[in-house]
C-alpha cells in the first residue's frame, strides 16, 4: 500500500506547478549549496540542473577534479551509477569553463538516431558544450558517425569540433568493448579523461544535509510546511543503502513533503535495504570506532589518489606503494571494484 501511494505521489509531481527557485541554505556548515545554475539550452531535460557538492572525502576529490577539467578542453567521460548526478556534474563543468556563456546541450544516446546525430553535428556541435548521455547505448551507426566527428575535430573540417564533448555512462564500457557492442577506437577516444562520481552509499556524511536541502526546496516550491523528521526517520534515511542514489533521495524528500507522512513514505522504500555492517542497537565499542576511523582514512586516501590518476588503478597502486592486487582487494571492500582500468 505504501509503495503504491509513493508511486502515485511521484506521478502527481509533474502536475504541480513549479515556483521560481531560490538559493537555500541547508543549515549545515559542512555542506554548501551553490546558487541555481544559469539556464542554458538543453534537450530532453528531465532532471534538476543544480549540482550539489558535498563535504565527504569522495566528493571533495571529485570537485577538485571537476575544477581541473573545467580549465581544459578535452573530451570528458563521466562514469557513475544511475541517479548519481552525471548530467548535473557535466553542466557544472560547463559552467566553470570559458564556455559558460555558450549553450549546454544534452543528447540522449538511448534514443539518438544517426540522422539526428548528423543534424546535431551541423548545429549544436558548433560551440558550447555537448553532453552525450549514456554513450554505451549508441547504435553502431551512431558510433561510426561520432567517431567521424571526433576525428574531424582537430582539423576543424566544415566548422566541426568547436564544441566541447562530454560523455556519461552507467554501464561497464570495458565489458561492452569485450562483447563487441562498443567500438574500440571510440572507447579509447572518449575514455582518456575520466571522472567517476561516487554512489550515495559512499557519501554517508552528505545524506542528512541533502535530505534537509531537498525538504526545504520542495516545501518552498509546493507551498507546503517544512516537515520535521523524527529521530527514527532520520536514522532510517541515514542507514538506507539508496540504490537509486540522489534521484531516489530527491523523490523520497518530495514524497514526504507532498504526503506529509514520513512513515508512509519510508515504508515504500525498496525493502529499506540497510548498509551491511551497521549496528541498529546504538552501541559501539572503542575498538570498532578505531577500526571504522582507520577504514575511512584509508578509503579517503585511496579515492583521492584514484581521482588524481583519473582512476588508473595501476598508477594509483604505484603512488600508494601497494601491489596492484592489494589495491583491487581494497576497491572491492569499499564497493568500487568495477571502476577503473
């Protein structure tokens, strides 16, 4: 019943008039929300266009890499799970670059045809930033056309190659490559500069301020009172695994505002998957706390080095002065074993 009501609430969101957005504080000194991004032309826009930074180690490393990428002009590949904010990260890179006054256009590779791509090449690819979302879903014909665009970019043939290209994927491109669903030459062309966004379960310090931010946003937009969550609800949101990442958290916050019943909304989550290893009785030993702090410090250092090396695992292992096999084991421990090359 709860899941049905949550689905209905999501369906009704699109029918509620949206008010003008304002910059809001999250009331958390470790989490600052930037002002609303400038409106730039986008195709198939269906998600929030505001990049939300965070105070956790993983996101601090990501933001540093994003600033470096914004200063360059090479194609960028953004890799992350569904709902982790790939499009907003791409737009944030655009807005920090010298192209910020030019258009930002997003194209959905899942529905993109070779003809539509051909038409885009002579129009949207001329300036600004072009985002190709879920590039692994491109058809063979589109992959061939895109490769032609990339090859012509340096020579500026027919005025092409003037827009910066950013790609996103939630799939394992290496697997797509090995199973011959993705061109090898295209893979190497777009994967040279890579940004990886951590899933929300690896940003646990950011969950509480993110929840407060979205509750405040939607209460203001929908003209509802700001919900005051119970300590039990806050703990359940903190312990939830968030398989849908930021998009799921955003939907949950919106449903709480619309329905005004935290218990009903929380009952509709995906079985309330709890992050493994978290105790629910509130007790913790000094030994456990010490181990947890050590693991967090190790994880922070690993993610920092991996982001600096653009997730080249062999280079990262050399910098960390550990074996490649040891790094793979540690990546498996923190849930990042499928990332990197």
